[in-house]
C-alpha cells in the first residue's frame, strides 16, 4: 500500500535540497507535485485541496533548522499533515462496557466482512484475552455462513449457528442472549452486503443496530475501491452511527487514496487495516506510523510489536545464548531463522517497515523470495543432522545426494552454503554483545529518523 504515493513524494522532496529557506517560489513546484501525487493516489479532491493549502501555510517562510536539510524540514511538515488527515492518534475498540460488547460489521458485498469478523475474533482472543463469539446474519448467502463457521473454529472463537431463510433480527437477538448466558466478552455480528448501496440493505442494518445497541459499528470497506470506497463510507455513515472503519485488502492497493480520504470525509477513525487472507493479517491503524511508511521512514514500532508477538522467544533466547558461548551458527539455526522470518511475512514485509527499506521491498519480488526460502529449507531438510551441524564435511558425493533429494542443483546448494557462511560470520561479530547490537546492525538501525534528502 502507498508504494506509488511514497515514491512520488520522495522524488518531490529531494528537489528541495540546498535551499536555505522554504519560500513560496521554491516550494511551488513541490506542492504541485504533491497535489498530483495525491490525486493519482485517488485521494478525494476536497481532501487534496485542504492538505496542500495547510502544507503551504505551514511551510512558506519556515526557516530550516540547523540539523535538518530543507527537504527534511518540508518532509516534517508533510508527515505531520498526513498524520492529521488520517487522524491524530490510533483509536482502538471500545470494550469497557458490561459484557457482551457487541461489534456490528457493515459494508458492501465482497468488502471482506466475513474474513474481518474472524480476524477481529482472533485479534481480541490473542491480544486482548477476550472470550469471543461470532454470528452471521447474512441469510441470503449460505456460503458466507459456512465460511464464518469454519473461520471461527480456526481462530478458536465460539460460533452461533444461523441458516438460510431465518430472520436476521431473530438470529441476532438469540445470539446476544446465548452470549450473555455463556459469559462471552465480545459478540461480533457479520451482516449482509449488497453489490451497491440500496434502501433494503440499509433498513436491515439499521434494524440490527437498533436491536443490538452495538458499542462499535464498523464500516468494512475494500481499499482497492479508491474513490468509491469514500462514497460508500459516506452513504453508510449517513444511515448508521458508525464508530470506525476497517480498510481491507490494503496489500493489493498501491495507491492508498482510501486511507487518506475516508477519515477526512466521514469524520470516523480508521481502526484496522486488513492485509491478506490469513486470519492474523489485521493490524491496528496508527496514522503517525502509516505517514512514516508513506514517506519511506519505515514503521519500526509495528515491526517490533510483530516480532514480540510472532517470534518464538524461547528459541530466540536459545540461539542468543548459543552464539554468546561461541558455538557456531549452523544450518539448523539458519532453517529456524527462515521459518521465523516467514512468520513475519517474509523479507519484503520486513524491509518495508525499516527506514529506507521501502525501495528495496519494491524491488524484491515477494513470490520469488518465498520460493527461494522454500528451496533453501528443502536443501537443509535433505541433509543429515550431522551435515546440518557440520556443513564443512559436505563433499561432492554428499552434495549430489542432497540436491537429488531436494530437487535442486549444486549451484543452489553452494549459494546456500555461501549465505550461511556470511550469516555465521555476522553472528560471530555480535558474540557477547547482546541482541541490541545486532538490532543496531539492521539497515537504518532501530530508530525512525528522517531520511536525508
């Protein structure tokens, strides 16, 4: 998400290098480029006008601080205004009510409501330690009901059954009563959608809202709809007292216009971003972090949170102790690191969250990298435990056996051994210095500093 916008803005800001003061003349062209970049990203025109004017008012005549270049100074203003457009601070779910707290999901057909219901259930179970029940009132689409039932089992949520032909209001009321009896903390209600906004859809969702009095009414919208996403959000916002927005399929949207428009047009905060079909592919929306990501400054805080949540701490500590004692980094360790990296979404997902790593992530082909990781793991799996612990013993006959077993070539194996040697050498460098030094060795370190223009 935001790849095109980020690239255009970065090119624009570089043109301000060497200016002592940001004046009307020297930022006029930059503002024109910013305007075009936002319009190409499918940001709503009123939002673009307001954004450009506020940046102009703040930037013109601003003296460049001694420790910043003009590009960095202008970047600071742009980042703060991007954050303001998307919302000053991340707004979480309101769950401080007598249980069960009801979350009502509304939106058009195909926006991803059913998958979002499962993702929210998993998020609340794993991160908020809540007991969650899900129910579908989409009685016109039996497939959606079956899908939610399967996803509920996958994420460990309770499932309240419903079926085609039942009354949506009766389903919802019964689910609420059962949730109370079973001491459920959160009840998530998935509603019916349509291909387009129509009065019948709105009447049904309004009736469900009145019957359930939900603490959160979330509009689920496909980010790839661009300007249509904003129009749909406006229509639902007029029909329902929305409390927030969930943007789905952001991994398929290179423009990002919906994220920059929905908050401004509806006045409702974006609460979550959905990226991918897996049930763990949901992240809270932090406007300041997204603004940094757009401008190539990375999103290290989100990366750290993902590492803490997904990486096996016991295995990481075991490896750290092993390295600290001077024991070698063997191929079994490399295999484990490849698996941990895949948990974090692969190398491309890691790069885009590191300062300055966005361009590298664009160049990297996620599918090709995932294929390469699988090949590397297949090669290591074809070795004996002794070979994995002592790769120096790999002679010609052993290599031929390993490549036959893994369906790879001698070149693939030699490339893996070379990469392993490089990693082992790097691990040795940090022997006894702790993982903090290893973190500082990452591109850009672990600080979200301003990139140099």
